[in-house]
């Protein structure tokens, strides 16, 4: 296999060519005059670079333009602006579903897509290529003498028993700010009423609210936070490290599993390139590489079967309920009322 | 199809073709029926799901002083994915104003009343099925009509309909194949009695005029009745003919005998040579007539009795010897020596004694009649049942022996010999009825060799 270098393109900050807010654009050069593949993604460039390199090793003439934006912007770019990308990758399952349902995706069928489990694809338009548990992380040292919680009920009991130790040291997403946080909170609400008790109890203990998981993980590692609720497991495990005080806890009552999904938008200029890269992501080689080099867990039905507490967020029309603006407004109002207590 | 059949086409072919036509019609009907029912069932099932989702949303509509409250149940949308992966659109309106959802989803004009209604519509260039529910909700102190629209694309329905169509087609084809097989079997079984009857009638011998007696389906009973009626009329007609001949012969023979006696008396009493010569001529003519009448009687008997087929235990040895001896007088009169060679042991046979005797008598009679005076007739019987009668008479003179066995046919060289032409006919018919064979061949050095091979059974 010949070595293919890639050139790190210019980092372009928001607003140069598009109205939506871009965090980063990286160009992986292929052979001159070859086809171009434009990927719009919520996943960090570092995580995807090994995948793109492997793809280019097999397709050396393809130049890959990798654009990173947050999930709301990715959605807006396709839904509102009709931006021309060949593959749209996002962790916001609800928004991806909205795009597919509203006709912004083109169907794609191949041996790779057919091999996906039924829960990991929708209508030949939306395909999951990684599954990530949504976890609770805790600072072991802060729990000095207390047992680590295994379920949401454990956490509620601990918070009620030792309110002073938890006060101001609980972190979670602010669903008003974070699309992922909103998705996790709505799925929690759908799964169980425990979430409202948890929100009430947390709300009474002056929780710290975050817009992204990075700061939450840092908080737990440093000990500023005792626990952070609803953090994407793969990031947390990587950043907490093996030996630090931070531990990752998969709640035994239920742990949501987030699916990272990709779709080929209707506006794609090179849909065949998008499909080729998608097939690569879903292929055995691609999946192995995802697990080994990106830190994202691959699609693995056996792992889910072995751990009954893992519940993949269902890739179905139900996701559209909380995309509805009225429902969003209603949910956020209730959540805010529960968590932000005067 | 029926028009394509000619009257001469076989019943079996007709039956199979018409049954196939019926089967094909039924198969097509079945396909249409299954499809209609299946399509209706598919539509109903999907509508039920769509309706349930729509009602679930409508149930959660709440009025209030601060406007309409909408709480779409998660399951309402999730259940729409249960039957397939169709796209879904929804819209909630108060009056003409969209509260939430897809604002350009067309609201049906006619949907009023509080019930659940379904419509077909187009949205985003796609055909969709739409469920509509109206609810009266108290909003801001006023009762307002809130309309919930939920629409779904048709991919799952169409996929299921296609699947049903394939199954219905398979079912119809299978039905047709089965029906085709059964129609062939049916044709065969229906025609079996007819074939059996035809075979039974065809297998009969030429003289078998017994009525056909076998169990036949009631539809064939008139045909068999007619056939038996025909046979019995034929038999009646034949037997009347034979009776007539018999009666005629009998009635002729008696006056002839009396005439002969009278003529002989007259001959004895007459002295005039011319008169005596005339009277001798009369006697010869009377003998001729009596002989013919006798043979006619014999023939009629043969024909009648060979239909009856009596089974007497007959010893051929004794029979041949007896018949030969009874001709001794006739032979002596013509100065002809009759040599008889029969086995010592009896040769048993089961047949009508009278017929055998009649045939044998005619055979030997012929041999004596056509021999020249001073000649010799050899009658022989083998233990295998072969009777041979040899003479040194005038022979066949090249005439085909087969023609001599016809009724009233005589050879071309017999004008000086009294005969009716029935003798060989009688022999040949008895031989046929008995199952044996008769052969006449010219002998070397003149004369005829008659070989009658009897069937000993």
C-alpha cells in the first residue's frame, strides 16, 4: 500500500462561503484533477483523519474536503441553505432523521448498507456507523467513603442523603445550549419518569450546566465536579484516562446508546463519492479502523445483546417529536422549571 | 372456446378444454378477488395505524387561557414506523392557522365533524395517505376547532401490495395447475364407462347377438337400451328369416316325399317307355328339391345353433365312424369305397353334436357325390382332432376354395350333380363357430383334400 500524504488545508473560520457557522475545514489533497468529496460533519477532524487517510489509500485521486460544524449548524446548512455536501455526518440523530424524513437525503443501497442491523439504518437513507453509550462520569476521590452510584436511583438517593457534598458539584448538559444535551434529556424523559425526579433533585443542588462535554469531563477530572450526567462515553473514557480519578459509569437501569449517522444529501454534487465513503465507513475495514483509531465504538449488535442495560436510541420517526418547535419549547420550559430553581 | 370445437372432436378433448377454460376463468377471478381483499386489508391495517397515531396526538390537545397546548406522544410518531420506513408529515391547525408541523401540508376542505377521516393527497411531489381528526378545544375562552393532520408516504403499502400480488398470482397459478391436472383425471374417469362399453361391444364376435348386459351410468342407459333393442330386432329378424326357411323347407319336403312315392307308383304301373322316362326325370327333380330343402334346413340350423352354442360332450372317434357308416349305403349305390381311419381312443370335444354331425355329413356327402363310380373316399381322424376327407373326384378346377364356402355358390364343373351350394357353407360356418379352420386343396393326381382342424380346447 503506497503512502499517501495529506495536506492540511487552511483553517477557515465562519462565514467565508456559507452562512452557517463552520468550525474548521480541512482539505486532504488527492491526485491533481481527481474528483472531490465534500464531507460535512460534527465529528472532530482528528478523529476522522485516519479514516480519510485509509479511504484515500484505496482511492488516491479523491480530494477530501472535511468541514466540521456543530449539529445545529450542520442541520441548518442542509435544511435551510441547501449547502452542497456529498456526505453529512452527525451525532444529532433527531436532526438527521428530520433531514431524511423531509426529503433531504437520497437513498443508497449497497452490500455494506444491507449488512447493517435494522436498528442502525432508516429507509436506506440514514446509516449509523458508530454507537456510543451516554454515561455518567464520577470523580472517585470525591466519593470518598461513599459507594459509586450504579443507577439513576442510586444517584438520587446519594444526592438526597449528602446534599452538601453534591451542592454545586453536579454537571450536566444545558439542553437549551447543546443539541446533544437536548437529545439525551428528551430520550431520558421518554424512557422513564425518573429523569424528572433527578432533575428536581439536581436542580435543588445548584448544578453546573454546560454547552459541551469537554468542560464537564475536565471538571470531573480536576475534582471540581463529583459527577457529570449524560456524557458521551467514548470522549469521556479517552479524556479521563485509565488511571485518573475519573470513572465512567454506565447506568444499570438504562444507558442510552447514541448512533452517529451519515446521509447523502439531495444537494450532493458528487453523490457517488459520498456513497463510496459511506460504504467505506460501514465496511469491515472501515469499522475496524473506527474502533481502533478514532476511539468511537463500532456498530456491534453482539455488544448490545451482551449488555441489556444498553438501549440504542431508536432510529425512527419518534425522534421527530422533539424536533417540533412547540414540543421543544414545552420540554425546555419543563426542564428549566425543574432544574433552575430560584 | 366452445365455438372452436368441431362435432368430430373427442369428448375427452372437449371436456379438458372446457374444464381448463373454467379453471383459467376461476384462477383469474381468484387473483382479482385475493388482490382486492388483500389490498383492502393492507389499506385498512395501515389506516388503522395512521388513525391511531393521529388520535393519540388529538387526545393530548389541551385548551387553556394561554393558548393551545400540544403534547405529541413519542409513541404516536414511533408507531408509524412499525409497518415500514415511510416518511411522515403532520400539521396541527386552529381554523386556518398552523400551530405546528408542516405548514404547507394541504388540509382537506371537506373534513369537518369530529370523526377520523382519511384522504389521499400529494405532498412534496409524493402521493401520501392522510388521516384527519377535528377536535373542539376551549382556547382563550372560546371553543375552537383544532385539526390534526398526519400524512404518510405509501412505500410500505405498495411494497405489501406488491407482495400480495405476487402471492395471489402464485396462488392463482397453483390453482390453475391443480385444476388442469384434475380436469385431465376427471375427463379420464368420466369417459371410462363409455370406453368400457365401446370396448365390450367391439370385442364381440360377428354372430354374437346376445344383449349387452353391464352396469352403466344412467346417462348411458338410453344408449345401451337402444343398442340392445337394435340387437334384439336384428336377432328377431334373423330368426324369422331362418324360421321361414326352415318352415318352407319342411313344408316343401313332406309334399315332395309324397310326390316321389306317387311318382314311383306311377312308374311301376306304367308300361309306356316315354312316360317312364318322364317319370324318372320327375323323380330326379324331386330328389334334387328334397336335397336342397334338407340343406337349407341344415344351414338354418347351423346359423341358429351356432348362436346358441350348446356344449355337448362329443367323442369325435365315434362321431366320424358313425357319419361315415351312415353314408355307406349311398356309397355302395355309386360303387364307391369309403375308407375310415380313426384312433382307437376316443377324441373328446365339447361342442354342439348336431352341428358337428351336420358339417361332417356334408363333407363326406360332397366327397361321395363328386367321386366317379368305382372311386375311393378316405375319411381320417387324428388324435389331435384333425379330420381329413380325400376323394379322387373332379377336383376344384382352379376355383378359389374360399368362394365355394359362400352361400348357394357352386363350382363350375358340377352341372350334372345334384347340389344346392350350401354344403361347404355349412361346414365352414360350423368350423368357424367351433374355433377351428377348414382348408380345401387340390390333390395330386386329381381330387380334393379337405382338412378340418378342430379346436379341442
